[in-house]
């Protein structure tokens, strides 16, 4: 954390512009060494960059000097806006690596310094990681809400309320023998309960995992039911081999797709039958059953009597005049002509959105949900306890859970895992 770090912070070369970011106590010295001086703070200037080692020309670039602590990392920061060729970037990075006190940044190093210097908290950092990984509009808007501090502001307000409750308990413990402090306020338990209810409203929200990973839909049924053809139509790609030969699909084939801004993962599976003598096909059948059990939704293309609980009955291949109709189907479709596919897609999107956060709504991840649940439990225990010492302890545990949620306390291993999700230069 004491070293000055640098990295390419824009997209991979070649590109029109390449931005190399430098952060740390030696950022100003590094910029001076390459550009023969510092420009005015926060004003872009064109400068000729030369290698301090031999004076050779590196590039003609725009440079920025951003003195800390009012920067993204909270440290002195410099930016070099270079021509985006690979050779230019490599030459500038080589020159920087030879300067004393500078080293190349590791994955997530800039964001980790922003966290360490109090520019962002842990919940905002997690939102930023999700924002960098966002591939759909719903993912982008939810991650942006988290990265912008929606949850952090709510947690800070909750923490202030817990501190106020703790102060009331400490007054009872410290001054119980004084005449003007007789006991806990009459509304103390009610206040604990109301705060717990606020947290429970967040705990009931749709979780971030289904948004991050995608709503998982498995296409299942007996051999030759049209599963692979329907799968290809839904993902709009010839991803699966579709033939009239039974047992063509041997494994689970998955494809991520965005439908109307919502993330999905579709899975094609082996045909389910009990009389296969092929050991490879039997492995595929076992995997198909496992995938169906783990799915958020199964599209069943077989007979209704064999439909798994909760699966949607689909009547496929409606373009074939010789097909056997399936009664009580939720959708009748033809992957060849496209009949019924728009209605099926619309139904899938509407169903997925019910278990996903609303557009622009911050959603709790697994770690955040667990800690908030711990805080809620502690508040419930505090509202029921009769002994003031026990009340104080439960409130301490509630504060600790909130502090861990936003990163006021935590383990180094968890931080390593989080910031390892970031790319080099972020």
C-alpha cells in the first residue's frame, strides 16, 4: 500500500486512446520525470513524454495531475492519455517500471486503495465489481445503485439508530444508581422492533445472485422431443446439434442470453429415457436430471403425466401435422416457424423479473444478506432481553454486523477475494 502503482486503465490495445493511471506518493515525481514538469492540477495539458533513462521520445500525450486526497484512490494520481498502440503502451510502462518506488498494479489495486483510504466502503466496492461484470441492463442498473451507495446510506442510518439504542442502555448500566436514570425507555423494545422490521424489508427483496448469475432455464424431455431445436431458437444460435437420431445430446449445454434486458442461462439436456444401454448416454441422463433439479425453471417437452413438479408444459413442433398434441400446455410453439416463441419469451421475462430486483434497485448479495440477517436477529434478541447487560451485548453484535457489511471490520482473505474480481487497472 506504500508503493506507487501504475497500470493501463482503459481497454486493451490497439485503441484510439490508452489511459495509464499512476497512484501513490511518487505519482507527481513520475509525471515530472516523463513530462518534464507538472501541469496545473486537474487541467489536461499536451506534453511530450520522454524516457527518463535515455531521453528517447515515448509519445505526445495529454497528461493530468490529480493531487490527493480528492481523487478516486484518495492518493496523488496522474493519468497519461496516450496513443493506443501496443508499442506505445509497452514503452511507457517500461519507462515507469524503471522509476524508483513504482510497480505495476495487481488486479483491483486501485479500487482497494480507494477502499483503504475511505473513498468507498465495502458495499460500494462490491457494487462496482458487479458493475464491471454487468452484461444486461438490469444488471447494470442494480449494480450502479449499489456502487452509488444506496445500501451504504441505509446501513449508516441503521447504525446511527443502533448507536442511539446502545447509548440508552449504557446510560442505564453506568448510572443505574442515579435518580434520573431509572431504566430503559418505555419504547425501547418497540424501537428495536421497528428497526428490525426495516431490515426485514431489505431481507425480503430479491437477491443479487439470480441477477448476477442469470435466471436458469432447463429444456428437458424425452429423446426427439425437439429440445435442442427449441434451445437453439431461444438462444438464437445453432449452439446445439439437432438431429432426428435419439441420444444426440449427451451432456448439458448452456448459453447465457439477455431477453428484454434480463439475464438468462438456458440449458439443453440429454433426452430422458429409462431403457438406454449406452453408458455415455446414461451419464448424460443423470446430468440432465441434476440440471433440472438445480434450475429456476424447467421447460418440459414430454408427456404431461411425466412432467416434473413446477415445470412448464410445452407443446413443441406445432408445425408438424403428424405430431401428437400435448394437452394442458402453457405454450404451444414451433422453433421452425417461430409460432408461439414470442409469447414464450415474454412469459419467461415476466416470470424472471418477479424474482429479480426491480430496475435500479440495489440487491443484497450472499455476504450482505447473511450479515444483515445477523444484525436483525441481534436486534430481535435485544428487544426481548430483560437484563441490560444482555441487551448491550446484542446491540454490540448488531453494530458489528453492520460494520462488517460496509467494511469497517473484516478479514483480509475476504478482501483479497473481492478485489481479485477486478481487472488490472481498476
